[in-house]
C-alpha cells in the first residue's frame, strides 16, 4: 500500500497565505519606524536603541488583547479599528505610570490567515503607532486549525515604554483627602464588555449589524467599533510636568475595580454619580439587559475612559490644559479618608 503524501497546506496551514500577509504589512510596519529602531521586519527579533532622553529611565511593559470585539469586526467586515484599539489600549495602560511608548509587538492568530484581513488590522495598528510616535517593530502571524474556529481571528499586543523615575506614577505620598479627581470621556465601550454588548444587541434586541442602535444616531457597527481612545497627547505633558498624582485607565472592572489599584490604603475615591450623564450606548445596554447599576459600574467605563488625581491647587491648570488639548474633562469626585475603595455619593 502506497501512502498518499500529505503536505503542510493539506493539513490546514498554508505558508503562502502567511507570505502574502507579510508582503502586505511590510510597508505599513516600515512607516512606523522611529529613530530608536535598529532593525527591519523579517529578523528573528526587533532591535531598539537603549539610549533614552530620560535621566533615570525605567522601562514599562504591558500587554493586552481586543477580546470579543473581534466578533463584531467580523460581522461588520471592518478590521482596521481593532488594530488601533489594541495599540491605544496598551498605550493607556503604560501612560498611567507616566510612560511614553517606544515600541510595539503584535500577535495575530486565526484558524486560517486571510491576508486582506491581516493587512487591515495592521494598518490600524500602524496608524495608531505613528500617531503616538511608537514603532511597530515585529510580531507573529499564526495559522492554527483545530485551535481556532472557522472565521475566528485573535489579536494581542505588547508595548514597551519608558518613564523617568522622577516622573513615575502613581505618587501615593502626594495624595491626600480633598484632592480632585478629573474624568476624561471615553469614545464608547473601548475594548471591554463586548460579550454582554453583543448578547444585548444581537440576541435580546434582535438588531442587525447595520441597524441603527437606538438613542445613538449610529449603526450598531459604528457604535460598537468606535476606536478605543488614546489619552497620550492630552495627559503625557501633564505627567511629565508633575501636575498629576495618579491616573487610572478605566477598562474591565470599571471605576469600581480600576481606581483602587492606584489608591493608598488610607483613601477612598468618592464618585459624584450626578456629575455626568451615562452615554446612550451604555444606557441602552443597561436597560435591555435589566442590569443593576452596581453591575454596570463593574462591567463598563460608562463614559469615563480615564481618571486623574490632582491637588486642589492644580485643578484649574489641569482642566485648562485638558480643554486646550481638545478634551471635555469634568470633576467626577474627590479623595476622602477611607480604606482604598470606590464609593458613590
């Protein structure tokens, strides 16, 4: 009996698709090159100069993914937004420690690589990297039949940034009762809460991806795929000027779980729940899901994508600078004596 030869492609992994995707993304990656980059795409590892402008540099690293927002991208056939989502989420995660981004690495995996889809995803990454002065220096494309279901795409990324030790945040010793907490608006769900959002929109409400999402004036696709906002240009100058005591990126867990990560054990964050109106997208999800407000506060950002703690005497300066940067900040609460919790008043 003669066995029929089985190729790698016949087993479900086609190197030609990977080569096609790489050819498409090379110019996108090259366009993000910054002065610190010492390598081109295609090497086994990316190279970046270890010479920094900071006097006492500390490297800050973070990684994240886009989660089930990828399923909405598939439904809409729109992929560049999730690439930008990933980069901006990671930028915000190191920004809260006062860091500026240096370089980014991505990981894209699928049951079967689709070169045009990969190109769109990396296009979004590259655009977000360029806007932040961050280099996209490498990544991985993985085709894994049997691990991912047909049509599934997963995206994750790692960012490396740097902060001068003197500007490192948070500064718990500088925080005290009476400090002001300022919020900056989110652009939507960002990259958290999509399992519930998809259930509400497509199962409970029976909406289609191109239908209008009630109360928003947008299609479901546009409302759910709004790009995760980067707060880098608005907040990094203030952090470098040491005008902030702390920052918290409001991701999964909402204000309730994210702010305690930066609070001293002797302070609470007293949230003025009347200081802002929850945006229509979130109100729609809460209403249709019959969701208790306490659960919503731990599941979504509810319109507040970032919060910063400032001394009361710096309030006007920080607010003026944020407004000049195009933000619409508001005072969302203050710090009070407590035990490191978030309390709503």
